């Protein structure tokens, strides 16, 4: 019975990873169909639209990104074009420029492209350096962000790359067992390998030529933008 259960878990995990990889490939293919308009194409596109139309679509882009940011999920250019920009794609650069200006002037936020290959955007605080790091991820005042900072600290102390077994063992010492449902975090393994990865706080990468299959953790693109090494040291000393 135990062996069958283990086999099922391994198969389910492998199937989930294959589905995830397939989904990412599909997303990349969708983005590949979008070609960034040239300056002349944008100018011609703007001539066909009224200022009110461009402002309305810009407002929709701002709203879409703000909603996504609530869950800390990076926004993909392909999703913006598909779900919001739609038939305004020839003026995409102008809309993004205007949306960026609104984020800065109205919300005190900066729209940052964290992945130039897959064209993913996040919002970061655009205030002065003394205040810009006052977000929940930098000053972890909730348990889930505290969990993230523990993991980021371990990765930092080990030179930027850590095998997943070390992370799980570290969490167990803190009475957060990835093999058991936690009262605060629920499924710890899912939070770490799925939620934090989708939010781009962590990278969870398969180590080549390992049998059984092993994975390692690295800082994600969002962590590189939002979290400084000095704050990690401060967190570890607190």
C-alpha cells in the first residue's frame, strides 16, 4: 500500500510538472505571435484612434495590472495583449508608456519588466530608497512572507543555489514540515514550489542527470528586484 501511494505521488508530481511545462510552452508560443510595433506603426495606429479611446484602454491596462499585483503574479505581455489590448496592439508601446506614467504619478509605483525574454512585468514601490523597501515582502509582517524570507536567507547564505532537501530540512527544524499540513500555511510544499514560483519569488529548477530526480532553489526575478541582500542580513540578525 505504501509503495503504491509513493508511486502515485511520484507519477502525479511528474504529470503536474509536464502539464506546467506544456502550459509555459503554449504561453511562449502565444507571445511569439506578437511583434512589437515600430515607431511608425504606432504613429499610424494613433492617428486612427481618438484620445478618449487610448485613455480608456490605458485605464483598463492599469486596472488589469493592479488586480494581478494583488496576488503578486507577474503580468505577461501576451496576456495583456490577449485580454486587454486586443485590437489596439499596434499602439501597445504607447499604452504601456502611458500606463507606466500613471503608476508613477498616481500610485507611486514603477512598472518593471523582470523577464525580457518572456516579457513579464511587476509593480514595485517607486518612492525614495528609505521608503521603497517598506512592502510586506521586505519587512515580513505576515507568516507567509516570513516563510519566504527564511528560504531566501538560506539560498543567500549558500551562494545563490540550494538543493531542495536543505530547504525542507531547514523548515523542519522550524517545525514547518513540508510533509504535513501546516495550520498557518496549509500545504507547505505547494506554497513553496508552486505559489512562490508563480509569483517569481523563487526558481525551482530540476538538477540535470540526477536519479532519483532532484531539484534546487534560486532567488526568483521578483526577489532580485524587491529584496536587497542588506535586508536579508538584517532579517537574519533580527
